[in-house]
C-alpha cells in the first residue's frame, strides 16, 4: 500500500529539487578531549623503523590507519596523522617512513593509500613528528596495495641528511637534495615498470610493487657529499631486480649474478659487507609459491643461497620469504620470516628463523618453543600468526625484536633464548595503535558503555573505556566482520549481532545474541536462507521480534530467537530496518534515493509504503544507478533513526540533509535548514535539564564540515572536533547514553575514538 507524504518547511527550489534557505551564520565550537577506545592493533602494521643510533626512537606505519611514534614515557605508540581531513583521507595509508640517521628529529612519511588517487604527499617533520610540512609529489603511492609490507622504499642518506631517495611503485626512483622540500626523478635509473593486463585479476596479486628497498653502503667511507654506493631493489621477476650506483646516484647498473627467479621483498646490509635479501614470487601479502634468502658479498662479488628451509628435487618451494633483519652489533646474527609456509614442510604456521653464523644454519623460533602474552589485546588469542612482513632487531638491544602482523605486532626481549632451546617470550607490541574499521556502534542506556561491530575482528563490549575488552572479540561464534549490532531498548540486556564467520568454524551460524548485555553470546539455531550473512539487524523495543536483512537478501522476521524465520511482506531486498524504541509493534525503513518510507505496526510482519519528497541529489558515474555515490555505503548516511524514549519520533539522515517527524500517527517529516551533508548520525544522553536526547552528526552544517552536537533537537549545533582531530574518512557517530557529552566516532582505519567536553575530561591521557 502506498501513501503520499508532505515534506514540511520547503521554501525554495533548486535544480528541480526542493531545498531550504540556509542560515550561514558560523557554528560555535565546544572544546573536546579525544582518545582511542582501546582494542589494540586490529590492522596491518606493515613497517617498523628504528633510528640506528638513538635508543627508543622508532616509528611504525600502517596500510590504512596512519603512522605512529613510540612514546617511551607512556609505553605506547602515539598517532601522528589524526589531523588528516575527509578530503585528504587517501593520505591515511602510509607507503614508507624514513628517519635521518644523523638527526633523529628529522622524519619523513610518504603518504598515499592507492595509486589510483592523485592525492599523495610526503610529510616532512623536523621536530620528531610533532609537526609536519606537507610536500605534494608528482607520483602516486599504494600504502594499502599488494607489496605494502615490502621496504623501506624511502631512505635518508646516512652521510648527508639533505639527500633522500624514494622508490615508487609506478614512477621510478626519486631524489630530494633539500630534506624533502622538493623532489626530482632520477632519470638515469633503469626502467623497472612492469607490463600486465589490468583485466586479469590474477595479475593484480602476482604483479610487482615497484621499487621496494634502498640501502646505502657507507662502510669504510666518509663523504659529506653523501654516500657513493647505493643499492636499490625492485619487485621484478624473470629479469634483473637489484641495481647499484657507485657514483652518488648518477649512473646505475644491475648487480651481476643476482637471482631473478623471484621478487625482492626486503634487504639489509650487515656490518661485514653482506647484502642480504628475502624473496618471494609475489610481493605479498598475496599468496607466495616460491622464494628464498640470499646474501651478496659485496667485496667478493659473490652470491650465496642461505634459505633457512632447503628443499631437494627442485621445483617451487610452496612458500616465500617476507623480511630479514640484522643485529647492528653482530653481523652474523640475522632473523628472517616466511610467508605462506603454514601447513607445509612440517610447519604448522609461518615461521621466523634465526642464524648466528651468517646463514650457514638456522633455528626456527616458533617451532623450537615460544610463549605468548595476549593481555594487552586479548582478542589476538584466536588470531593466527600471519603477515610477518617486517621483522626488526632493535639496534640498541639485540635481545629486543619485533615483528608485524595483520592485527598489529609482537615483541620479545629474550630473542637469544632459541639458541638455548628455551621459549622465546612474545608480548603485544602495538599498545596505542588502533587500526580497526568499526562497522556499527551501539551504546545502551545500561550496562556496557559501548558495543561495537568491527571489520575483520568481530566486535567488542566495552564496560571500561580505558581498557581492551578482557574477554576478547565476541565469541560463539567468532565473526570476522560484524556488520550489524543492536539491542532491545526496553530490555537492555538483549543484544543481537550479525556478520561473517572468522576462519573455519563447522556448524557455526552468522547470527548470535547476548542476554547479559554483551558479556556472553548464544548462537542462533538457524539462519533464514542458505549462506545468510552480514546485512542489518533490528530488534523490537521489548526484544520479541528481530528483523534481519542479510546481504543481497530480502528481510526476515523471527519471534523465537532464530529458531524459525518468516519473510517480511512489503519490503525490498537489502533494506535496513530499525525498531521504534518505545512501541514494540513498530518498525521502519527508508530508501532515501527513491524517497520511500516503509513502516510496520504489526511487529514487522507487513510493511506499508509512503512516498517522501526528499531533496536528494543522486550522484552517478555514467548511467548506472547501482554506482550512485552518496558517501561510503558502510557509513551512517541515507538511514532512518528512531529517537530513544519517544514513540514515532524519527529522523532521516539523508546524505543531502536532515529530516524530522514527531507524530505517532502518520508522518510529518520536516527538513532542518542548517544541515547540508551527512556522513553519520546518532543520539546521546540528554543535556542535564533537557528531556530530549542529544544529537550527534558528522557532516556539513552552515557550510562547515566537522563533528557536531545539538542539545535542542537540531535547532542549533556546536562543532565538537577541531582541525587536529579529523581522522580522515569516518563512518559512524554515536553518543554515550549514560554520560552527557561523550561521543564515539567510528573511523576508517583509526579505530574507535571517544570525545568528551574539555571540562569533564576524566580519562587518562595517552
């Protein structure tokens, strides 16, 4: 059944669209303090850079969550790029980091998530990463592309801090001679471009990743002009991939006798003149089928295969090598890591090997024996060892080593224990690093402060906002992505979540519920259709009815906690349904682009359709309506929201504006004239003395982008973030329902951040 609705408050037309005259007065600001809600790690830390001489000075990079500096005083990592704006969000992926060996205050960060974007920059800091000068560069970077664990691609000349080399994926070798302020291509460097067919999906996983490593050979030379001998490795296979210059980078030639049957992944120079390289047949983290570890004696011009796992009979090894590191004080001591070794050649997982004789013999660290301390990130106990694409021995402490993974990384302070046959003890090294992508945030009025749905690692229940969830990610079953999580507003202990299974869990189902506020979980007995997963979940106010719309599916209703399901009548596929937070019989859904509102008054069994007149500007690439671009599809825009404590009080947060209806019978949506663009919307605890919940919004208000709060039902707004706290691409916003003013932001790669007004900030600062 269709009904026509009148959208109140329209005062003018623009391009055939009904629009409102906009108040352009400036938006007031409120000072907020911001901090991460700790999950710890949660994404690929793909590079760690130690200063070679200054103890404790180190940085790390992530593939999509910015860069970090180690803070020895606090014992955790400090984020450096939270100031990146939405428009500049491509800079959140970090391709490489370089520190000046002569001056630890000089650090350079090469930023660019995808080579398809023209928005790339090198950030230059001369005060230890506290402030940066941005330098736009004429080449692109791929911090979240294949080969992102290779490196380092950018290096400062150890004998002349003015000179920096940068190896790119697609545009050759570049050099700066003024501490990063300007860059010029090294035209004499060989053409290392690689031909491939973009339509060949297999080619994307196996193609090279450009210039991946730069090493300066300063042994026995002192030259203020810079380093004469420079080695550069490119991710090429079947052709020469290691090049050297003996004249300060003016001319280049391939190193003779080099292995060309696979691609370099990492390269180090030992103190006794051995250039050691790890290889794989792909750059990784795509699957590897072959690889090796080789060393090149520079003085003798001799190559030697020192691979830890030697196979007889020829053929491909079935795995490759990801990284190598050398003890700065003992050139015979090295560690090397594998990729794709798990389940092969007697190894249960990928392995790290250690040699104390320059590669003549190796000992497997994990197979020999190890201990893990998961306490800083309990969820990692179920995460397998993987993606060790950077391993580092601390130049100041040979017992201290680190390796990276897809959920952060580990460190040990007793590396040599493997030589004694004793367990090497590992603990989480990524405290302070938050690289998750929250896909849904839910803040109940009682119990937990925040319950989250997270990409890759499931979801978490935070009773304590200063500590990781001590129970780890939600279990029974464990999810990879949790795309939907919500609760029954009048029965606060009931929470339901939907997502994708993590790993192989025979018999597990993709919907689970908690009856104790997110502490423990029960798996539903059935799913509505075969392979149902992800999508959206709604629960009636009293918890009696649940509506699940799995991915690419119709909506289904259960009234017995998932023991049985029935189709919802009157709804299109892929629609997100929400529940009224007072009346358990009422559910709603909206298609903002089509201008259709769906509502049910029988607990979700049937829905009526109403036609809206929203001021929607449909953005398309070409004529395909499926490629509409209205913000990130995982974000909080183009959704309908139900106000806590008020029946029939609804908000439509369209990408193009905000609409409000307050009637219990029928709908009278009115456009709010200050809001022009929305990326996320949510509610929070009401201001003391007010009976209406606080509203939170990410978008454009009065022509200004930011995070905003309204204490008077959108009559007025205040900006609550500042230019130092923007977090690039953000997907969700949710106010705390137990503490007025506190808000949660779901970022795309910087985890969950929480803010409170400055005057009632009580959390420990990082």
